[in-house]
C-alpha cells in the first residue's frame, strides 16, 4: 500500500503528482490496465510468448 505524506507546504497537486509517479514505479497502473478486462488463458500465453521472442531477438541483436 502506497502512502504519501505532505512535505511541509507542499500543495495537493504536488502530492498527487508524487503519488502517481510512485504508482507508475510500482507497476500498479500497468496491473490495473491489464486486469481491467478478461483475457483468455490462450491469449495470455500468446502474449507472453511474443514478449519472450521479442526479448530474445533484442538480446541477439545486441551480441552482433
């Protein structure tokens, strides 16, 4: 759970900006977007396979 405390005379907008940045850093926004709709298990496997393939291709390109 992310908690934000005010730093002195910090405005609400600044606190909200810090909170959003922490949520992004923790990966909460990606998780919420991913869970906002149902994904079939076969689609999930296909997505993971494509991601792994892309990662291996990038690593192969770096070694050349």
